[in-house]
C-alpha cells in the first residue's frame, strides 16, 4: 500500500487539520514525515513547542489502533521521540498530556502477542528522552512501569529494546537511592535478571547497559543478589565433560560484563568489600573445574561456562587489587585488598600456582632432573585457558604492592622461589614475564628479609633470576657477615 494513501478516517478531523497546517503538507503521512525532519534540530523543536504541536500528536496517538494503524503509529512515536529530545517545553507537555500512560499502553499492546521490536524500541526511546528532563518525568515513568511492565519489557530479547530500557531505568535511578533500592529489592531484581538474560541472549553490551550494571554492581551493594538470581533453575543446566556446569550462561555473561566495566573504570570506581568478597567466593567455588579441565587452547572466553567464570572472577580480583597501585596507599583502597587477604586469597593463589605445570622453560629443566632422579610431576595441572597463570601472578603482584604483610607471608610459605620462576616467557600465558617481573619487584621492595633470601637462593644456584638486573639489583657478598645480599647496581 502507498503510505501516503493510508486511511485517515479514524483520526479526528481537527487533529488532521492542525498537523497539515503546521507542516504545510497535503496529507497526514506527509505531514508527519516532514515534522519528524523539522524536529531533528534544536531550533525546529523549539519552534514546534511554541506552536504547541505535541498535544496534537498525543491526540493522534490516542486515536490510532495497534496493529491496524501500525505505520501512522510508528510515525507518531518517532515524532514524539524527536520532540522530546532535549526540549524542556515538550518534555513537560508530554507528562501533562498523560503521554507516559498512553505510550505505556502502546508498549503493552506491542508485547502482548509476537513482540513488535520496532514499535517497542521507538516507544521506549520516547520515554527515555522524556526521562532526561528531570525528577517529574522520571517519577511519572517509574510509577507507570514499575515493576510488571519493566519486567515484560526486559523479557523482549532484542538489542533494539534493551538499550533504551536500560537508559530509562538508569536515568530514573540516578541520584535517587530509594528507586535503586526498589530496583534491587524482591520485586525489582527480576527486572535486572531479565535484562541480563536478554543481554546474554543477544550479546548486548552497549553503554547504557554497562552504566546500569556499574551502578548496581560496583557502586551499590547489589551484585550478590543479582548474580545468584541468575542461577540454574531445574533442567536448564548444561552438560559438560565433567558433568553439569556449576554456573549459568547468564552468570558467566554478567561476570564478563563486570570485568570489562571494572577494567575500563579502574581509576573511577572504589570497589565495595561486599562485592570483592562475593567474587572471591565465586572464584573459590569455580576452581573445582581444574580437576577435569584440559589445556586451554585460547584465552577468555573459552566456550566453557565454568572455565570462563573462573577466568573472569580472577581478572576482577586482579583489577580490584590494582586500585591501591593506581591511587596510592589510601585507607579506602587498602581495605578491600586487606579483606581479601584476611580471607585467604594469597594462600589459595600460591596453592593453585604450585599445582600448575610450570612455564615450558622451567618444565624442561624439571623434566631433566626427574629423569635423573626417577620422580614424576605428572599430577600437575595444565592452564585451563591461555593466561590463567599470568592472571594468578598478576593478582599476587598487585596484592604485594606496598604491603609488607603479604611480602612476609609469601616468604614464610616458601613462595619466593615459586614466584621468581614466573619471570620467564611462556607461550601459554601472554605477558606472563612482564607480570612476573612486576610481582618480583613488589616482592623485594624495601623488604630486606626477602632480598636476603633471594640472594641466598641465587648464590646457591637454586634459581637463575636475570630479571634482577632489570630491576637495578645484583647479588653481593657482605664481607663483614659472610652472607649474601641484594644491592642496587647504581
């Protein structure tokens, strides 16, 4: 059908004439298309606001039926969206004319049968633009959509709709703690759960989605309930070679998202203790995958949900423990790392590192020694993904920065030689040498006991550490005491 010849009998005559007059067009469809173009500019929106066009468009929308008037309805929503794009007069008029309820009803109709992604997308964009005006508009939208309609919209599995929905929720919650509490409470957490499930299903990760997750998971203390709301239910668990996956695809996707957000905003976000300890708990639960995992052929993601959960939780811990390095040793940044250490983080990581196959160059020398002694290291585990060893060393290195208590703990647990062996190139762990040197630097920094112990290891031939020279250090014998020591080359 020719769009310009669409029947207009359901539209009140005064509405048609008002729109034809303001656009100087010959028919309603042409008028709508012209006005959409006009209000793409700030001057155009201001002019149409002065002519009081928005109430007429609201009347038009009310007179249309879905889905029979689909094309005119789409044009009307696009016009409303553009009118509300940064023009306060139009945004205020939209609320005064009951626009939120009218658009909400259209969204409900578009969801009821087979979801109409385009209508839903444009309808959400209208509300998102209106929400930017301030508290009045945000309150009207929240009252109309929370919580059942938000849930229904979150269950629309489409990239087109997920972005504007996240924009609406994030904008409404910004600066309003009581709405954040509602969103993360018993009624609201389903909204977030369905948003993450949609994002995981369609591989969505745009800015408004990440902004919402950042607020909920890293600024507010709501990561834990959201993560565990995404657990397997009933028969949804996926089978693997080691049995059922312990985690769901959605939990893995959430961890991936949060890991990316934290890495991008390290200098801007102070990680809450509850979040860090929750991630540590997830990591401890995920290491059982090492009992059956084979050598990883790629970095993250690997295609195995449990291995990816292991990896993403470890990278989150790495970046969490890096915050003290980035900002200096302030009390706030120390608290999170100290909490993790008190819960056994270092001891666990050293244990995992000991159980892993060493880097190839170290393994070669070990194999030669085993051939001579008749022993075997066949029980050592391979890295489940490329970079696993590197990430363990990175977490330890970041925890070591400026913390003598961690330096001493590693020495007491006979971890010096283990960490010194990480300062080599390893094909299965890109950049492991660089992280190993960083770890070694922090291990020895201003710690004479560790420096002396490493010097003794080198003199005894227990370890060859060429990276010491790159740190500006060398081993010398103290003639007075007869003991080796590390000194600055300069």
